[in-house]
C-alpha cells in the first residue's frame, strides 16, 4: 500500500468528540480548498458509525455550501433521521469556523434479494498499457502553470488511466463524454464500507470537467472557474476498489454557468457497481 493511500485511509478514521459528533483531519492536495471527495468520504465514515452493522450504504445526496480550509480540521455532526425495518437515513453536517460548509443525506439498507438488471458496459480499451494521469501530466509539465504543479504532479492515493485521449493544456472540442480506469494505489482492507468511502472520494475526480469537453477550453486557464455544487451517488453491487473499475462519464447539458455530468462505474466483469451525478459551476471570465 502506498504512503498516500495509507494517509487517506487514516483520514477516514475520525475521532469521536461526543455522541454523533466527530472530527476529521484535512489533507492538502495543492488546492486552495479542501478536496470535495475528502469531505464526502469523511461524512460517510461518520454516518456509518451511527448505523447497525447489518445495514450498508446504498445512496448519498450532498451539497457543497462553502469552500473548506485544507489546513483546518472539520467537525461532522450526524443527525439520526430514521431507522426503519429495512432502511436507515442519516444527515451529516460538516463544519469549519462555526459554519456549515457541506451537508449530505445518506441512506443505508439491510441486504435483500430482488429483481436484477443493468446497463451494458461500454467496449473500451483495457487499462493495461495505458498511461496514468501522473505520467500524462509529467510529460506536459513545461506547459502546466507552476501554481498547479503541487496539485497535478504529486503521487495520488487513486490511480487513474484515461481511455479517452484528452489534451488538458490545449483541448480541442470533443464529444461530452469521458472514460477512465481507476483503482487504489495498493491493496485495501476486506471491508466493503471502506471501499465505498474511497470510491465516493474518487468519484469527484475528473468528473465535472467532462462538461467542458464540447467547448475546447482549458480548466487550467486563469480565467476559468470550475466548482462542484452537488454530488449524488448510488451503490448497486459489491466491488473491490483495489481492482480496476471503469468510470464511464457523460454530460447531457451545460447552461446558465452550470454543467451536469453523470457517471456509471463498472468492474472488469462488466457489472455496474455504482452510479453518480453531479452539477457544478463552469464559468469562463
């Protein structure tokens, strides 16, 4: 297991301050603000600690309200909304400096047997032999603004290998979709909940920029703003995130300074393990 993955797993082990009240450390990834995936993962970790062990996370719906400070801890307050016979619902507020920066609703369910169907996995190139994002960005280092080097040229706990070629420096207009393989940078514990936290964390990477593909603009330019507004996710089937997963993303709409993206996540056997949706700000000044 890589050092950065070990550190990320450590961030998910929150400290209990009181009943339903937790605190988590922040990780500075070179952004000015806390990475949204970190807050999602920690909020889910907090919520899970208040739910019976036979109930498993199946969906989340979240809003990013204020930028978080990557140099400060985050306090998580869990509100127990409902515990029914099959489902449990939790609301979590993430707070810094006495203000709510993020809120999430998470739903948990006991294991059940029911109807089965799913979308078909697209036919894409295997991850074997593909370059990962770090290799791609390193090759483009001399064209990347120096202010982004710490963010783009550092080792990451999740490895991404794009299946769709894309020039981040001088992009050409292309269809509003993206496909990339992803997995953790090392073996993971045999705990499905932790795999879900990490997949939720990773699902915020390379997601919203798909809405910019049809417009041929670089999100690295100084006059471009891109930021997540909300993020939703559904978990369908068990999976391991230390095996390759395909993130199949499309953007059906961009309007009013916002972009919408949707994602389907498949394992290598073609099973649909999770789905995602996100809307965010995309502005060219």
